[in-house]
């Protein structure tokens, strides 16, 4: 699709090139553009001026209103979805931009019309064309809301139908590795549950692959985020004190972090956003409390369940929806803020845990809502939101948010990393552009604003083709418009907003004069008095420095000079006064013509150089402060701390240590240091950290023996060095090398060439390199095997014919006698069952207690040699159902005969939850079972996915059920085929008669033909008995047939055929 971007200001050469390029594209794709991309024009994208000068572009022209916009972006496209309101109801609409928002495709409806739509959320994938939209909707005014999802596999070219997921309002979606993962609250019979479902998209069909997790929880705000390590979950629970929940589930359904309360806030949480910051999960939450609101930022503190939520912003008013775009160095946050004159969309930059001054980005109209931030591959952020226009709501785009003071230093670095072919002049043009930006920074540094503004105007003229350096951009390059937009936005702001922040910037001339530290200098430091806004800079020289000792300092570069007064000495000090409050300063010292390295200090109190030295039961924490401070330290096993310790400080109050004692070994402790200036508590700084005490215990020793081998594994505290010795007697004698994990906490050895059936002694030693005087030791024995048990299983299958069944199966390498000891306690295996001599062993127990855990010990021993035996131990829970069977059949309905499948079983106790999942092996539908037992339970299925069951088709089914005592079972998947199977044929002939018997796997009408040839010619009468045994209901098991034939000829071969409707079985005797 051709691109024809338009700007408010275009250079003449660039305008000509752009016009020629667009005319060519228009001639080639005129029809395509008419149906596809729509250029920005007064007819479609209406500008809407905001008081700060930020242009807003109208994205929608709705029937009545456009509400609930949601946007998502990847490396190439921006996707926007919103609810279009008309007299007939509401429908979702969508459009896309492939040029950073310059042009958009035409509006397109992607859902049917509903009575109402709420909670729209969109996601798109970076690595393929997958786009998904999840929302809640009501089909009629009195209907309960339900969750729907729509998806596209080709970037919006084709969309699936709106798929109903579950009843409810709250849902969230995230994409990973070609699949959509849906976090959804569903409500059934007054119960609410949260589940994460994996959905796969094939062309225009969405199918549920599996449920990764499910938990009971009241419906609430929720977000999920797919990462390579798993799916992060955050939700908010509670009406008054709101609990912030965090958890993580793996793509294999492993619960990596159990959902846990990580923070509690007082007030009502308006929204929660979940992201990844420097590789760790992070959250933003908005909280309303009476007449104030707070915006809080949550970060993990080491432990996945330990978080902290500092307050970024607290203002009068209210906060609504939040959106967050996270970049490599900073993030952009947008939120809906309620003020006296109406709600607006506010935005600000978030970096290093600090929020810049917020700005209104939604224009002068009141009532803006639902911000949604998007970010392109250049890091440029834009915001889409709903806002009133001419008495109705429409969706608007605020492009290229550069609403904070431009960071000229980062702009220089960013430009230096661009592809040089984005300029017509290549590398030379890029270098000249960077040089001009450096010149602008130098002028601002010297506070020569007129010179800087003149340089900006010159650079703008060069970029627009009015100049001599040839710095015009190549508009055929994919990055050209993004580079131009970023330069324009930054340079325009530099012209209108004064001198930018240049903290840490050093002009080119000063950078060239800086030298490495000279051995002449040592002990250079700054001690600050924040109350009097002064700092003492001191240092030592290796020899007396007779003259010319100076300190150069300044807030952005060291340009102010102070001379050191006093006699010749190796120690030098000077006091700087009149400093700004809570400001960073740069400084260096000079003795004669020799200059030191560049250093810095802050006029606020700062804790620096924190270090910890943990031992087994103690830890020493040391730190420095940049001023004379009184310090306190708190510590504990959680971030609630709870304990404090004495702090010892140096004479000048800048060096501090504290020894924490009575600590537990191998335990992580968190600490918080608070430093206050000794003259005033108004000047303070807080720093937190953690450490883990040493542990030298040898734990979890496991020995896995074979016939001639043994693997020994054990664990210690991190950092432990281990030794291992073994032998056939207590004197040992053989040493082997220990294999250890990277953190020296997991260890193992593998022993080979051992003797079968022999006893070995071993000793493990452990010590810490840091404290070698303390040793830990573990001594034990093991015996190699003469008999090896393999393929051992213990199961309680649903298909067992008797209640309370456990089946034990195992193999041995030699012929042995098998035995199982069992009981409901590991120390009381009072039950015994034996098996005969052999290499394959099977023992079945019946009549055990349903829902009870039984412990067992399988033993195989060689007769006559008591030393040769093997043992396998474990536990198994007895199933609460038995006799599970599925039978295909027919049912005569008023509109014809239908194929049915009846699944039946015996419940041995009352069942709490009970669901049948029936499907084709790929997808399944859930059926709630009405009868909860105990006794015979059956469920008949005659439809699947809205259609009748097919004949001669294989279906699958499984059960999920639990007892009221909390025992939960998930059966494996079984299959059933919708046909008649005739089996177990038996013929008993006599001199002139024969009795034939057989069974079918379901009730059917059977027929018998027989004769002297395969033409048959005679039919036989038969009898039928339903049921598989005494006490079993009819249709439970098999249909049994018997036919008695008389008047047969002696010593003659007869052929017979038994057949049922649609199917036959042919045999002869």
C-alpha cells in the first residue's frame, strides 16, 4: 500500500519528492487506496488544538459516538479498536496504520451488534500478524454480560467471528509464540472463578487448546502479561482495603509463583497495569481515596512475593484508566484524571522510579477517557483516547509524545545510532547533524540562548533543504519520517521552552582536556552540609603542593573555581557555599597544572557505598554518607523489618557500620537504612537492601542405587565446598570429585564399578572458603541392588469394575517373588498381598476406602537369598468412582433417530464438583453432571458443537470431579466410537445341535444367518440379556446374545453370519 504522509511544514525539495512519489503510488494503486488507506485530511482526521500546542487528530467518524478505544502496536503497525454506538446498538470497529499514524485504513466492523459493549482490550504480536480483541457485551438489555474474543492471523485482513468465552465482565488478553492467552473471570451458579485459557488461531477459526490454571476468586480487575519465563498475573481483590495480587504460571501449567497478596492499599483501585521493567515484573495502580488520588509504581524486591509500591503522584481529584508504554530507558504513563472542570488525559515520563511533571494531552474539551499508549520501533510514543467533539465522543490520536523537556544528550546519542542511509548524504550527513546538535548543546551550556536558537534554525533549514550541508532525509527510507518527527518535536520545544537540562554534560573542549587520575592525588571526597547548603572538598597529595591548589565545580559542569587557602601541605580542603538545595554537582581538583578525575556530590543527604558481610548468625552492614548523619537501621526476614540494631559512626559522621546478630542460618534478611543530617531531620535519605546468611548444613541427602552404581545428591547453603569419601568399611579410603551447581548449593557424585548386593559406607564434608574453620559432616551407608524394579506404577483407575481398587504393576530384572504391603499411614503398612515368581508382577486390591491416600511398599525378592531384594515405595489415592464405561447407541426422537453416547459409572461417595468434557480429541465442551451420587451415575450426549453426533466417529471424554473432603481427580482421556462392535464369539457344537453366544458393546438388534455355504439360507432365533452382572442396571455393561440351533447334520461344516444394524461380523465353524 502506498504511503502519502502530510506534515504541517515541508521543505520545498522534500515536498516535491514526496509529491512525485505519492502521485506515482496513486496512479498504480488508486483503487486499492480508495478501499484501504485513508490519508490525513480535514474530511477524516480533524486537527484539534490543545492549549500547549500539541496537535490531536480525530480517528473516527461514528454513527452516534465512538467510545472505549483500545490500541496496540508492533514494529510495523498500529491497530485501533473501539465501540461504535448507533441507534441499533454497539459494534466493534477496527483500523490500522502502517506508517506510524500518518495514514489509516478505512473503518471496518469486526463484531456483530450488541445491546452494549464494555471493557475493550486489544493486543498484537511483534513476530507475526496475530491481533486479538477481548471485550464484554450484552446481547439484550436484560441479559447478563458475557466475555467475547475476536482475532486475526494476518494483521486484520481477516477476522474470526466473535467467540463467546464465558459469562462475566472482566477479561484480559496477551499473546505469545503464536497463541492468544486469555485471563477471564467466569460466573456460574453464583460462583466466580479466574482461568487462563490458551487459544490457537488457524486462519479464521479460534479453538481453545487448554486451560493453564483455574482458581476461585471474586470478579475483579485483572491483567496478564506473557513473557518468555511464563505468564504474569496481577489482580485487585477487596472492596475497601484493596489487595494487590501477583502470580506467575508456566506455559506447561506449572504454578511458578502462587497468586499471593503482595500489597494492600486503602481506597478503591481504579485500574492496574502490568509490565516488565529491566527484566522484572512491574505494576502501576491508580487509587482513589475520598477527594485525593494516588498513582503508585510497584516493583519486585528480590522475592517474587515481596513488592514495594512507592507513590509517584498524589493530587486532588480522581484517577480512572491507566496506560503504560515501557521503553529501555524510560516509560510513558497516561491516565484519566478527574478535575473540577472535567476529566482530562494526563501523561508523563517515568524513569528511575520518578515521575516528571504531568501534562494534559487531551485538548481543551472535557470528558476525555480511556487512554491507550502505543510505541513504535523507534521508541516514539503516541496516545489514543476518547474525547467529546461537537457534543459526541470520538477517538483521537496524540502523535509522538515529546511532552517533557527534551534530553539533548540522549538525542545526540540517538541520532548517532541511526542508519546513515536515512540521509541523502549518508555517513557524512549523519555526522554533520550530530556535530550541529553538539554545537547547540555547547551553546545552551554556556547559557548563550540566542546562539543556540540560531543554530536550531540553521539545522531546521538544512533538514528542509535550505542550506549548504545537504542534510535532507531520504523519504524512501523506512525510518525517515520517524527521524524527522523526533527531530522536529525536540527542536521546536528547544525554541519554545528555554534552556534544557544538561546535568552531566561536559562541553567538547572540556571533554578533550580531562585526564586520567594522577598518582599525585588520593582521598578525594566531598562532605555536604545540606542545612547550610555547603560542601567541604578535601584531598591529599603525595608531596607538599606549594601553590595553585583549586577546586572547580558546578551543577552541570565544573566551571566555577575556588582557591585553597593555607600553608603548604599534603592535605587540602576548601568549603563551597551558596549551593542549591538537593542538586547534583560535578567537581575536580587541581594542584599546579595537574588535574584530577571528575567527581560528583549531591547537596541532599545521600547514602553511598553500602556493603554487607554476612556470616552464619551475624552480618555486618557498612555504608557512607555524604554528610554528617545520624543513622538507624531496621532489618527482618520481610520488608516489614521489625528489628533494629546499634549503628557505629566515624567521628565526622560519614562512615557507618552496624552488626546484626542472632540471625538464622541460610536466611534472606531485608534491611532499611535511614540517614538524617545531624542538625535537622528535614534532610534525610533512605536506602534498602538484602543479604543472605551463610548456611553449612548438609540436607536432603538422596541415594539412588543400582546393581553396580550409586548416585548421591545433597544440598547445602550457597557457597559450600564439599568433599566425598566412601569404601566397603567404615575406614572408607576412596575419594571422588564432587560436582556442584554454580552457586555451590546443590552437589552430587556418581559411583560406578560397585559390587552387587554389597554395603558401602560414605562421608560428606562441607565448608565455606570464607570461614574454613567451621565444618559440617554427614555419614551414612547404602547397599547396592541384586534385584532392580522398573516400570513400577500404582493406580486407581476409574474403569475398575470394583469399588476401592488399586492396581500395582512392576517389572524386575530377574525372576523374583512380588509382594505389596499397604496401609493408610506410612508407618503402619498392615495390609499384605503376594504375587507369584516371575519378572512381571501384577497385584490388584479391591474394597479399599474411596478418597483415602494409601501408602505402599512393593518388594521383589529372590527365593532362598534374603540379601537379594528390591523395594519401591510410594502412595496413591483411591478413586471415588469405578466402573467408568462409555457406550454408543441410538435414541428415537420426534425428528428422527439420533446417535448417542452414554457415559456411566458408580460414585462411591458424594461428589462435590463434577464435570464431563466431551469432544474430538482437540477441543471439548464442558457438561455439568446433575446427580452427585453416591450410586449409579450416567450422562447421555447426543450433540457436540451444536450438531448431532456422527456415526462411525471416534469421540473422546474425560471427567473432572472431587469429593466434599477436597480430594480432586482428573481422569485421563478415553475414546468411544459410535458403532456396534460384536465380540466374544463362542460356539459349542454337539452331534446335531449347536449353541452360539456373543456380546455387543451396546444394546442393538442382532440377527443370525447360517447354512452349508456362504449363501446361508436359514435364520436362527436368539435370546438377549442386558447388563453385565447381578445388581448392575440395564444398559450399563454389555448386551449378551444366545442362539440355539437344532436339527443339524452330524460331522458337517456350517457357515454363519451374525449382524447388527449397519455392521456385521462374519465367521465359520
